[in-house]
C-alpha cells in the first residue's frame, strides 16, 4: 500500500460550513462511501444468513436484518465523523468527508437518523433481543468516540460480535440464548477483525494520538494476534458443536490457516482484513449448515 502523504489543508465545507453538494446523487454517493460499506454489508449479510438458518420467518428476518443494517450504518457514519480531524491531518482523500463530497453536518444527521431507526427495529424483535442488540451498537459507538484510544479498544468488537448471535436467537419464539460456543466464536472473530482492520493505519493512528491495543503492540504482533484470534474462532465453530466434524469443517480449518499465513506476509496492508472477512463468510456457511442439520 502506498504511503499516505501528510496534509494539513481542510476542504471548504469543513472550514466554512459551506453548503452540501448540489445533487442528491452526490450526497448519496458521499454518504455511501462514509458508512464503511464493506464491513457494514458483511455484518448485515451475516445476520441475514443467521436469521434464515435459525428459523426466522419473513417478518422476523426482515426486522432482524433491518435493525442490524441501521445499526451498522449509524456506527460507520459515526466513525467517519469522529475521525474527521485525524483524517484531515493524515491526508485521507479516500474519505468522503476529507474529499468534500459530503458535509460533516450531513454525516452527523445520517448517523443520528440511522440510530433512531435502529432502536425501534431492534425492540420490535423482542425486548430482550432488542436490548442485546442495542448494547452491541452502544459498544461500537463507545469505540468510535472514546475506547479506540485505550488498551480496551478490542472490547467493543468482541462484545458486539459476540452478542450478534444472541440478538438473532432471542428474537425466536421462547427467546432461546445461543450456545456458549457460538458466542465465544463471535467474540473471537470480532476481536480478530479489530486487530486486522487497524493494521494499515497504525502509524497514522499513533501520529494523531490514537493508542488502542493494536497500536501499542505494533504491526507484527497485532497481525499475529489477529490471525490467532480468527483461527480460534474458526476452530471453535468446527470442533465445539456436538457430533463429528464434517469434511467441510476440516477443509475450512485448513483453508483458514493457509489464508491467515498468506495474509501475515503483508501485515501492514488490507490483506489481513480482507482475509478475515473471507474467513467470516466461510464460517457463516459452516454455521448455517450446522444449524440446518
């Protein structure tokens, strides 16, 4: 990945609070880029797959997916708005707010509106289920606004990912909790995703005062820990459920190990995070098969 050049300029919209882009299409494109579309879409699709495999009907699945999508959008927009000054300082033209394609006010409004929709959609899945999901969303907001600068930066990821299966199952009749191994696998995957996600930005983060646990450990240690956590998540899904391990399970474990070893050769790039997302998708396939069997 090419090194980013440090810049100190600000777009006109940040300096003057100028008007939003004229076209609605430009605003929509800017908001789409600022919501962290890849992880938001991935988590929403995972939730949809889990809801279908767990036995939700069309209405329940729609509410579950809608709540997760709204929560992810609110978290993504909150993140980009909270990071605006840092992104300006480190020169991030890939960020819509830095490029000036959308205004800070528009992103703030979008984050608040998404969060406003997330609350009733979550609670419509059941009071307990909704409360669990809102705890996960609140943890993600806490990460954006404060915890990313602390040694506890991994906790919101582990909590939010660990609670996602509970949100899905608690919305079913009888409000059953998921098995502990599924919660553990989600928490391990979330923590691993955190370490993998920040790898390309560690130097910029340290330069702007962000000292989460990955930044304190450094690139190589964080890359290794990310791989171990993701591998632990996959291993939990493969061996913890009752019954014999399937051929797909052993294959998934082998492929996960190979993918993570390959990603570890380029720890400072986006490859570890992309590998984590790919492994997560394969894990969901395994989980759907297990829940259906």
